[in-house]
C-alpha cells in the first residue's frame, strides 16, 4: 500500500470515528428525551411513532438514502480496484 492510500485511509478512519461519536451522542440524547417525555405523558409514544413514520418518508431521508447508494458504489469500486473506466 502506498503512502497516499495510507494517508487517505487514515483520514477516512478518523472521519468515521468522529461520526460514530456524534451518532452515539445523538442516540443518547434522543433516548433520554423520549424516556422523559414518556414519563411526563404516556400518550407521547403514539405521537413519537407518528412523527417517526413521517420522518422516514421525508425528503431528507430520501436524499440520505441516495447518498448511501453513491457511497456504496464508490466502496464497490475500491473493493474491485476499478474506477469509472472499468
């Protein structure tokens, strides 16, 4: 593996580590808020489910799915050692 590839992979791993830390924090906050709201009002669970389902159908969710498809394609190219010309 050459130095340029090693540097690129190191940067990718650092980025993924930062993203994981952000996701863990977001999940912790989300779960804590959900539990607190449920304690305050038992009907919260129904409202949460309603809004969760709406969010799954949102434009932002579809854009995120599209990004993941592009990323999966790039990963496949890296795995096969090919580029756009293959």
